[in-house]
C-alpha cells in the first residue's frame, strides 16, 4: 500500500496533535484518520507497542489498518530490553522535529501517559546510580515489592498511590530517584509546560461500554493466536524482559504456560487487569486540563473524526 501523500497540512492544523485516552477507546483508528486528513504521520505513544513481536496482545494496527499512513516508534526494542521513557523521549522528539521541519503534522497516539508527557512536555529524567539500583533490586528479590512499597509510601505518599504495590520495577526506580536527588519522586514529574504547541484530544467512552469493548478485545486476541505469540516470544527471551513480561495479556499467558493457572483463568484475569488499567489511564489523562474530551461512543468513525477536526480548527483559530 502506498504511503500517505506528504502534502502540507491545512492552515487549520496545529503543529502537533496528541490522541490519548484509555485502552480500547478507539485512539488508533482516530489517529490514522487525522493523520490522513492532515497529511501527517502517526507517532506511537503506547509503551508496549515499542516491542517487536508484541502485536496481537497490544492491538497493534496491521499494515492494512494503517491505511498507508506511516507509523513511527513501533517495533524498536527486543522484548528483553527494559523500557526507558528517557530513550523514548529522545527518539520521539527526533520524529516530531523531522515532521515539523517537513511542514507535516505529527499525530501522537497512545495511552501511556508518561510517554505522551515525555514527548511533548518539559521533562528531565534523573540519572541512575548502578550501585543504588543494584542494592534496591537485591532488596526487591529478597523481601518482595510489598516491603519496598511501604518504604515508598513513607518517603513519597503520592508516588506510592500512583504505583501499584506489585510493580517492583517502578518502585525500585522511584526509591532510586529519591535517594539520588534527595527529593520526592513526584517532584521530578513534569508540570504542564509544553515543549511543542500541541492539541490533545481525549477519546471518552462510558465505562460500561468500555468494559464491553475490553472483554470483546481480549476474546479476539485469544482467537487471533495470542497464546502462540507469547510462546514464540518466550523462546526469544520474553520472561527475562523486565518490562515486556509484565504487559497485559502476556503476563497472564506466561503464568498459564508455567502451569500457574488455566487458559480460561488467564483470559479472565487479562480482562480484569485491563479494566483496572483503563481506569488508571483515564484518571491520568483527566488530571491534565489541556485534554479536550470527545465521545468515542459513536458507531460511525467518520462522525468522531469530524468532531476531532472541528475541535482542531477551533483550537488553532482561538
């Protein structure tokens, strides 16, 4: 399929567009439609779609579903690589700068809030100290994430509320930053100071409908061969990937393959975990007053696209 035409954006197009919101809301399709209309390209902001081979479980658009629109920041890491928001920021901004230099519109699409903010907002990442990190990881292995989470709650209650007690990797990072900087981890999170002039569009779907979409999506993933995909990635080192192995669906299937649960239990837990994750995503983006929310409940994709284009034009001419 031919790539989208590199025609210049309409005068009503903002420099950068970001399509955000919870999983299964319809962000990917809207992003493609906007990029086609604006003569731009999609830049992925879903942290798990950065991994090669993680296609079915991340609902990565197929080449046909991309409708000729170039998609950047997909399939850049092996599953054994630990995710790095700082590295993502560097690479994503290079793509944004390239498109802006070409007079084209970057359309950032994804539900990973920290990655979206890292791409478009003023955000510096504290360095790392290998000795501190190694000591904290030893403590994690010896005592478990719950003990470290309690320590984090004492040092930075806000960070503890934002990080699940089971997410050992993020707990270790938060404690590391606190020790290195002498400041709360939350003090290092960005404010609402933009690096690029951006219009953010949030796709809003009522919770009952979103829950139905999530359940249906998980069923489609299983039918499309998610278990086989995880088996292949397991052979490629998925279990050793500190980030990729925790991805929704993949974590549950790995548990099933290890004999820790049945196939049906893995599927049901994937639905439950994805619903919880969607609520956290929604809460994250709701806290940003710059997000313009549009209802994603319409069955007609063209109607949602039309509303988004009208919003963009209004935002530019305001």
